[in-house]
C-alpha cells in the first residue's frame, strides 16, 4: 500500500520536474482568483461579482454551471445504465470514470449554487422548513440532492478498494443494480425538470425554444451530452492519464468510443425529429426566418444534425479521430442549447442594451469550478482504481 | 452513508405523494379556481392618471424604502421607461400617444397580485402566499434567494437586493397588506389626487370598469387588462391607449401559471412508479438473454465435444479394425511365408535325400 502511494505521489508530482510547470502555474492562478472571487462574493454580495439584474435573475452560474453542468454530468447514468441495465458488459471499464465525473460534476453544481443563491445556508429549507411541492425547482432540488448521494455511493467502491475496506466495498457493490435504477429514475426526473423550469414562463422564452415538450428535449439531450462527454473525457484521459489504465480499459476503449458514437448518433437523430415536431405542433415555421430563427437553426443543424451525421460516419468507418472531434461539437451544442434557453433566448424581446452579459467574476468562478473538477478528478484517478481494476478485486464485480 | 434505502424510498414517496395530492391536484380535475371571493384589488384608469408620482412617493414612505436618487417632484425620470426595483415597488411610466389631449398616457406599474400567482407556484419553499384579501405576500424569513419567482413572473415585477450580503430579499408591492388588515387604503391609492386608482372588491372593480367602457365606448379600449390575463389579476387596468403601446403585453394568454406546470409535475409520480418496473424488466430480460445464450453456448460446446468424441471413436474403431486386419494379414503372410519356407525346406530335404540315395 505504502509503495503504491509513493508511486502515485511520484506520478502526481514527478520529482524530476519542477512544480512550476506552465500548467501548474495557470491552475494556481485560477485557484487564487477563485478564492479572491469567493471572498468578494461573500463580503460584497452578488452585486460585487455578477452582472445579474432584475430582468436577468439567472446568469452564467445557472445557465452554465447548473444547466449545462448537470447535462454534461449525465455520463454517469447513461454509462451505468448501458452496462448494468442494458447488459453491455463490454463498456464496464468506462463506468468508473463516468461515475467519478458525474459525482464531481454534481458536487460542483451544488457548490456553485452556494455562490448563486442569496442565502446558501438556507438551501435545506425547502426540505426541512416548508416544502414547495408546486414548484418544479423543488423537484430539481430533491432529485439533485438524492442523485448526488446515489453518485457518491456508486463512486465509493473505488475509494473503499483503495482504503482496503473490503466488507463495506462488497456490500456496496451488491446494491449496484438498485443504485443504477435509482440513478436513472432520478436523472430522468431532474434532467427533464431543468427544462420544465421554463414551462412557467411562456412569455419570456422565445417561442422556438419554448415548447410544452421542453422537459423531453432536456432529458433526451442529456443522453447525448452523457454519451459525448464519455467519449470526450476518454480522449483527454488517454492523453494525460494513460499510465493509469490497465489492459482491459485500453482494450475496451476503442469499442466503447465506436459504440457510444453509434448510440449518440441514433439519439441525436431522434432529438432532431422531436425538435422539428415541436415546431410543427406550435406552427412556428415562420419564426425560422427571423434572426432568432437563424440562431436556432445554427444550434439544431450545426450542433446536433451535423455531429449526428459525423458520429454515424465515424462509427461506420471506425474513425476514432473523427468521433473524438465530433464529441467536442456535440458537447458545445449541449452547452449552447442550455445557454440559449436560460440566457440568450430568455427575455428575447428585451432590447440589446438590457441583455445580460456575464461579469468577469462570473466567468472566473465558472473556470474556477471547472479547474477544481479537473484537479480532483486527476487526483482521485491517480490514486484510486478508476481506470484499472484493483488487483485484489480482479473480475469481482 | 446516512441514507438507507428505506428512508430514500420514504422521501421519494413523500415527494411524489406531495405532488400527487398537493393543492394543485385540482388543476387536472374539472374544478376551476376562480379566485378568493370578496378579494380586494385596485382598478387603474390610465385616462385619469397625470403622472404626478405621488403614488410612488407614498409607496416609498409607507414601505420605508430608501430615498430615491431623483426626488419624487422631478418628473424628468418619466422620460425613460422604468421597471420596479428593490428600491421602488411602483413606478409610473410615460408613453407617447398623439390621440390624447396631452399627447401622452401615464401608466402605473406594480405587482398585479395574480389570482394564481406564478411566483407562489414557482417558489420551492412557499415564501409567497396569495391571501384571501387579494394581496400576494412574501415571507423573507424562509426565502433561500434562488430568484425563480423573478424568472416565473410574467410581469417582471419582483426585484432582488443583489448588493446585500447576509439578508438579501425579494422586493415587491404587498398591496399594502398590513394597511388593508387595519382597514386602511393602500398607500398609492390614498395618495392619488385624481382617483386614477380605485380600491375595492375585485368583482365590483370589474363592474365599475365595464360601466366606464360602456358609458364612453369612444374613449376606452374595450378590454379590462387583468380580468383574464395569466388566469386573472387583482390589479386591473382600463385605458384609452392600446395596451401594447403602454408597455403591457397582450400575448400572455389566460392560462394561469400553475396550469402551465401541472402536466410536468403530474408526470413525476408516474416516472417514479413506472421507471423502476421498466428498467428492472429490461435488466431481467438482458439477464435472461445472457443466461439463455450461456446455456446455448454450453449446449453447443457439449454437442461439438460429443460429436468430436463420436467421430474420434469411430476413427479409432476403424483404425483398430484396420490394424487388426493388417495384423491378420501380416500373420497370414508370415504363416504363408513360413509354410512356403517349410514346403521349400521339405522339397529341398527330399531332393537331398534323393541325391543321397
């Protein structure tokens, strides 16, 4: 164990390299700025670090950190459902990285909510003081809180193997199926409810984005986001964490990328179809010829239909490079969609000068959160059996 | 972890039951909520408003709001369109309208006190309440500060104290609820020098509005704004300038906020109930398929082994037979050889004997 720790430490802080590498310095600066912004936020209020106003009560921290963050953390439930429920055992080695990303993603979503709400210490109030069950936000809050717990439990076996707590680890592994099913139920509910939050504001969200189907759109696009993020992260991990991967992971990786590309392409085709149905149902074709309509087409054609096609081609030709680049487009597409719904097409009727543009502090804090996420992921995956099977538990799952 | 499965299920059950039997369940039934009977409201007749900002001043005083940057006597602020803020629960805006005697129409803006408020429906901690008296009131002591009420409000009314650190609140008109309870008029209504604001029972206000429109059809737009907008509001407006021209949206529809979300909320218990069944079913089918394929594989292997064994046995038997035959042939051959040799020897022996003779 101690030997392993030494090895892990060595690879995390290579002794032959100075700590002051360009990457480390950049990370350090980001962390310092983040801490400074934290102090500013909690001594000067939201006004000190955000451009939020009465027309735009939700900004980047909700539009990106919460809306896009939750969607991009969907890899956890999609991968574990594919592996455990749909029986695609060949994706097994991808489950742990996906669960870890999901867990960290949700944890950071909750952390960034603590910055965004006015009185974060009251976040438990909706559960312990008064339950506002008529609110979709109540559903979101309940599901996110529960799902964060589920993700934590799903992640735990890796930590417990590392700590050598065999009994506890085995007990948790036994309930994998139950956790996976809870995870999918909770994800279905809150991924869709994030979209359903806007059902109450038909007069504020542009009619091309507003639809009674918006909960379905959010849920289906979260599957796209989950699959694409697994591909995207796999690519990055391969580049930077290769030495941590065991033979099984490396052997299964190409098949996983092609399989997920196929799946994502299929789901995206369905998503494009239901989006078109939504326009047809509300008969909003004429709006496509407006500036917002063109922007809508950029999102739907450029960031959904195009990657859908490219994924299909990539899967057919077994072209990993193409699939990996396509996953970048798909991920950007999900982010664009969430920003459109939450910020850009929200209050669409307001003149440009009244529209919201994020404060540097909001951008800084978002980058801070992303950096924390990447650093913790790297830290955990260098120490714990994430990309490899623990030798004591080989084939034991 | 601290969450047992049992507790988890209790929560899930609680959450779904809450939505299933919560007060909004009637949204899906054939009962319609028509508002609290005898609830109070205010009728704003823009044709009477002169833009003096006395209402703003009274509101500021009654609600102990901070002194404004520009004094209330200064009417220059009317030149720009304003909205409600954390420092001003009500504002008066000026809109150009050439058909008016003064060439302008003034319109007062404040919380419309919806019959079924979006803010109350959206709040996940029930900080907003529609009172039977008609006012929509806010309880800052539970507010988390998520600002979903501001996103939900179709009239863009609630404002937030973004610069406060420890106790930021959502700020909006209360219809002077404490004053109404004391039997007083709302501050703005009391201060209005021209009776552009009329306080009374909502039902009576609608009658008054109808009567004015009926009496002066050439003067008024034939519409009472707030009678049905977003399910109806307790603050009502009549005007001689089209509503769209005085910054009031006419595309809000008549569906109340709770009805907009009822469908999505109603889906929650169904998902909670059916998803586990469906997913466990899929899992069971996959498991079974795997099992069957494993059995079939085993069977195929067994068969192949048996076949191979049988084939091998046959081959062996054949080989054995051949070997036996070969052996027999060899024996025969040897015997034959031996016999021949013996015969030969015999003949040779006879010859020798003959030679000897």
